[in-house]
């Protein structure tokens, strides 16, 4: 009986709540319809103004990409490479524990004999993968031949590094650049089959000093070429590799860096069999004092959005990518961002157009206040999406559109009125000409 009374009471109150929601929705619909009827001209002008802004923005973007404008920006690293979403990584991201599945060993000895001995020692400890983030640009000496034999012996365990050279506008596309070691192997009849696991270490396609936010898992350069991190995962965990290919294919993929005091374990030499067994071992250059900038890059962790000293070495970036793939811890970009940008710009232009028509004397003050409020809302929304849903929506793409909106409305008004005057002039001239012809 108690349960029956509770059920009937719950259904009754739920019905009342539903009716209240329906009335509220109806009232809101009436208000919106009334606004549309009363201010349809403002909405139409806001839509036309937004379209005008997008056309101008697209034209400027297309034109600037066809010419060299670096003379306008002597430090080309500082303007075009700032993203507000970087503050999520440097300021708001929660710290995580260490990833014990990956270890990094500093290898700065350019001797091939030393590298051969290091690989032999590591292979005896039964690691999961040995990845060599190093490219040889010096011809071998007779005593260095031992390295090629060691690489051939453990080829199923090793991932070697190469790179590709982007050829912008070339009909042949990008080109793989081999180091001297691979060229020697290709020319040696003992290694002609070339079944070694290679991966390109390019982490950014723009320039050496850009902030590294993306990587490209796969590229079609002749045959299918894998990135260094992808080649590592392909050996270490085929299930995660298949998931990466399904998710990302050859598209650029955001790197989900993780904030941690000691994300990976670093060693200056062989750490012992227990530390290596079953682990992914990355051999590459790093400097704990951060005084040497060889193979150092800017990342979103940089305290001034990639504008201070480079904060992460290439081998560390590769370790972050491998860790992200193995844990399936991706960040996705919001789909169809241009639609959201258009809607946001349209919503911004509605009150802007109203104030432009009815409060033109205070228009600039209203515009600046709206710009500050809108920017804060967009940045907050972006941080919220990244923090809770791992979705990236870059605020600067919205702010770049709405900043000129207030000034482009003047241009839109001029072109609209000018166009109307031209049409009236043509129509009036035509009427005058016809009347004179008849007379």
C-alpha cells in the first residue's frame, strides 16, 4: 500500500512538472516568435553581417597563405602559434602518476660500436621494444660494421628512426630522407630485403620552432610510412595499433600530454635487467639540466605558450605519444567547428547590430564590453570541454572572427547603402533615358 501511494504520488508530481515544462517551453516559443516578428530586420542584418565577415575572413586567409608576410612578424614564432587551449595543459590539467611501461635512456655517444654494445645489453634483458631515436649522418669506419650485424640480429625487436622532407606544392609529394646507416644497409647485399621497422620522427609540419600539438600517425609517401610512435605501438600492442588506425587513419592527431612530476623514468646508462624487462625502451638525447637545446621543442606545457626556452626533447614527445596510444587516452577536436564559429559569430552580431542601429553613440563602449564577456565565455567553455569531455574547441578561432566584427559592420553598412544608391542611380538613369527616348 505504501509503495502504491508513493508511486501514484510520484506520477502525479511528475505529470505536474511535465505540464509546467510544457508551459515554459510554450512561453519561450512565444517570446522567441515575438522577437523574430518584431526584430526580423535586425536578425536578417546580423545574418548578412556574419556572412560578410566570413567571406572577408576567408578571402584574407586565402590571400595571406599565398604571399610571404613574415616581414610583418620578425619573430614568426610568437603571433600565429598561440592557442588559448595550451593553458589547459600548463595550468588546469590534473597531475597524473608515472607511466612505468616506458623508460628513456640518454644516448649521446655517436660511436656505432658503443650503440651496438648498448643494444646487445638491452636485448639480453628482454624488453618489449627498443626504439632508437637517433639518425646517423656520418659514414661508418671499418670498426663500426658490428652495429649493422646487431641491428640485423634484433630487427624484430627494434624501431629505427628516419624522417621525411615536406615538398610543398610538389607533384611528387613528400619524400623520405634516409640517414647514412639505412643507405648503407640498402647498398649492402646482406640487408637488401630491408625488413627493419622504421618510423619518421617528424613531430610538426610547419617549422622547427612551432609548438608541437599534433602528430600524424601514418603518411602515404610511396608506400605506407609510419610515425616513430606508431611503429613502436605496432610492435608493442597490435590491438592498440589497430584502434589508432581506425580512429585516426592518416589525419593529424592531437597529442594528449600528461602533467606529472616524473612521467617517465630517465636513465643515463643501462638501468639493470629488472628495470628493462617487458618495457618499451627509448634511446635518445635529453639533458636534465635543460641547457642543451639539441632536438628540443616547444610544447603546450611552455609557461608562455611556447615562447620561452624549448621545454621538451623529441624523445620525450615520442614517449608521450606512445603512452597516449597505449592507454587510448585521446583528445578529439569538436566536429564541424566552422558551423559553431558561424553560429557564435551570428549570436554575437545580433546585439551588436541592435546597438549599432539604436545606440550608435555608445556603440564602441558596448562593443568592447561584449567582446570581453564573449571572450571569457568562449575560453571558459573551451576549458570545460577539455577538462570534462576531452574535446578541443580553440577559442582564438572565435575571437579572431568577432574582433573585426564591430568594425566590419561599418563596412557592411557602407556597402549595403552604397549598393542601394548604385541600384537607385542605375534605375533612375534608366527611367530618365526611357522618358527622353519617348519624348
